[in-house]
């Protein structure tokens, strides 16, 4: 028995394919949506779902929500106490496993038989670390994870893309409680191909809630003592609850209202839909960037799309729907409950995995959401520049995929070559995510005469195999990138980046030069293939010119490269 699970930031759901259709399974309360909330009561008993979410305000210290945002990190939450009276830390994957275990029990109760296998959805833009943590959560819940399915792909299945007989192109706009995904899919000859997936793992309904909280405090200055690191946790959770209610109210009414009573003082706040839209301008603009990237990467123009589909509870907000309508010049499709579409699609995929006779045979492909590559160095007139990212499998490459690139040692006297494997889009490896490393001995002799072949093979479940081979000696080193408990947490990466950034002092810090470099790096991240390599060459040439510190040469180079980039960006997709 294979079930489909939408493991969401705010709510989760489980479904099954039977009797020729996708069906959501109700929990013990009769609801198809189970809040992704975990709490432990005074007796040490575990509480999952609605009851746990209700305890968020009254028992914030023993209740956890929105932990999906930290999946794959070491950010732990203290819940309850052990027999000795000490608090216990739970990682996001462990909290997620508690939700999954509850959904598994609901399915077994509803179906009357054991459930062992599951398809679990993940944001399309989840990286390798986050996907592995999700898979581990499923295993901790007692499930064999048959497949991790991208949420926008699941939504397209819910909308019946697999049942269409004509070529179709879907763009799925998935804004949930904690993450934002955009995917472009194409159906042809019984194949559903994901052409591009992108998104923002730190953008969702929770961020709109934070806007409302900030606006509340600006209006109620005397309530600031309830906010910040020294705030009372219960007071702040009341704020969060009121912000969520206000945002939902603004989805159906023109005015939202918040009311918090604390220490016998009442604090109120009122906001109109227009005011909310104005305050959310920055967030709404952030929605546009992944859409543009997905269209560019897929090389599909908006007018050729058959459907623009809205998924995720946060798309209920009128300000989001208005933004999407303006973005595409037409109304998006939203005829399936946006909170349920992903779970329904997961149920369809479960039916496809089980080869259900009522489902038309269809091949479902996927893409690599991030570029995968290694750290390299390049020689410039001013010396050796280290830490340059060399993509081997670029983002939105159809998977499974296998790609190879050749490299040479830096120095004639080298005895070995070491590669660190990275995932990301930045040319500077420090801004990408390190996944592992591999070393191989190299023969003595001239560096230019030694060839080191690096092959990456990436499968549908996010498993990366690295094969490093030296034809001259026949030596080979292999590495399989799986889960690594010791990877650096996002907060630590951010801290180190900030520390390094503070050390940068150089004439290149001229504002005009910085602006051009930032533009080049943005274009590099947005581009693929030969275009990406061309931009990298432009960036290297300009960096060399800046190192020469000749103002006239720098100005001439800057003007020429700016004109080149103007020409490159003249091609629009939206």
C-alpha cells in the first residue's frame, strides 16, 4: 500500500489513489488537513496536529511549529523533559517524523491495513541536505520513502496534466506557509517533463504574518516590550496567532483586525487590504524573480503556457492573486483547494508508482534544482584566484543525468588533487553549499600534461555519485554524496560569510565597480551553458582590469561590459 503525503510548513495531508481517483484521508478529527505542529504535555505525552497548534500560545516552550523551514539544519527545539528533568532537543527531521507518523496512523485507521510505503512531497527548491533530511524523517516514521516528489509537480498531477491528450505547458506557482516554488512542466507523447524548477525556501505566508506583526508594533509603540529576544514567549505567540488570523481575514474581507490583551492592557490594530498590499511590496517583488528565472531556464514564453496554476494556502491572499494576474496578464487557475492540491497530486503519484490500472501510463521526469560542481582556481595577471565554482551538472538539467568535465593540477610539483563538491549558483564557492570532498594522487610531471576527469551522476532521488579518474595512471576515486550529519548549518554559513565580508578592503569597492560585479554575478546565476561561461569570462577580465588599478582602463572596461550586459538582458520572457 503506497500513500501520498504532503508534508507542509503549516498543514500536512495524506492521500491515496483508489477507485480511479485521488482521495484525501481524514484524520481522527475528520479533517483532511493536519496542522504541522508538535507539543509535549506535562505528563510527557506527545501531541500532534490541531491540539498541538492550539497549545502554541499557552505552551510555547513545549510546542513546535514551522520547523519545515529548518529541515536539514541542526536547529533544534527543546520540548518536554526526560526522567531526570532535563529538556530534550528535537531536530526538524525528528519533529517532521512525528507528524508523518501521525499521518501514517490516520491512513492505517482509515484503510484498515498496514501502510509501509509513501511518496512524500518536498519544495522543488529543497537542496540535497533538505531532501535527505526529509527522507530520513520518513524513515524515522516507519515509512519506506518510494520517492520524493516536487510539490509543483504534484500540483500539476492534481490538475490532471497526466490525463491530457494534447501537448500542454503548465506553470505552477506554489506559495505555502514557509516556502515558494515555481515549476514549468510540459506534457508530450505521454511524458511529463519538468522543464525548470526554482523558488525561495525562505518566502511564504509566515513572512506576510511578520509584516503584520511589525505594522502592529509600529502602531502600538508601548507594546514593544512584547517583541524581541526578551519578549515573553506567550505574548509573542499571541501576536503570531493574531497575525495569522488577520491575514486570513484579509483573504475574504477588505479590512483585517488584530487584538492582543496582555497584563490587563488591550492592544489593537486595523489594516486595509490596500495598506497591506503596500507594506508587502518587497515580498511581492520577490515572487517575481523565481518566475522570471523559471521561464528563462525553460526557454518557454508566458504566452505559450496552457495553464498558470496557484497552489499553497498563501495564494488565497487577494494581494498575491492580483500580483500573479498582473505578472502574467491573465487570471490563474485555482479551481482546486490550494491547501489540498499537493496532497492530491502525491496520491496520483502513489497510484502511478503502484501501476494502478485506472491510470494512463505516463513517464514523469524531473530536473536537478541546483547546479552541482567543484571548486577550482584560475590564473590571472595578478596571481592565482581560488574558490571559483565550476558547474558540472547545471540547474534544471533533466535527471537522471551524468556529466563530465576535465581539469588539470595547478602546479607542476603537486602530488594530489582535491575537489570539494558544491551545490548552488554563485561563482564564489563560499556562497554555495559544500556537500563533500574527494582527493586523488597525481603523477609527477608538468601540470598541463595531467588530465583529471570528474564525472557527476545524479539520480531521480537526489543521490549524487562523483567519479574522479586520471587516464594517465588509471587511478580512480569514487564518492557517493548521501546524508552527512556534520554539514555546516545555514546560520553558521551566514555568520562566516559576514565575517569574511567585513575583511574586504580594496579599490574595487568603488560603487560603480561593485554594481557591475553584482550585476555580472546575478546574470551568471540566471544563465546557463555558453551564456554563463561568457559572463564568467567577462567577470574575470573585469576583475583583472580592476586589479591593475588604472582608472581609465577600468572605466573603459566597465562601459564596454555594461553595454554587453544591456544587450544580453534585452531578451525578455515576461
